[in-house]
């Protein structure tokens, strides 16, 4: 998984995920759109989900860089036979 911004709300978990050169906006596991930039994705989410009260700045979202996501995975251990 690539870098992403995450914000939990009563409506669900909102995510803005880097996907190549584009950014995908998601609510829980449902994709809501593709955008040229993370701020554009945030603007669209705020317009479509005003009741979620999403922060206006991405700096108020939790940022998960790609490296943090890959290092958090536990390595698979071979089964002992």
C-alpha cells in the first residue's frame, strides 16, 4: 500500500491514498473518486460528506508514509516441521 492520509469519523474511516500519480479517496473500503492531488481529494470529500466534518487541512489528518506501512508488517515465519 502506498502513502495515505487517514481520518476517522462517525460516518466511517476516510482515506486519501496515493495511487501512482493520482490520489484515490475512500470511505471505509469503498472508493469514492480519483483526483490529481491530495488537496483535490480532500475538497471533494468535504463537499460530498459535509456531515462528516472533515478537517480542511491535510495536516490535521493522520499521515502514513509508505515506509511506515511496509515496516509495520510482520515477516512470515516458516512453519517448523
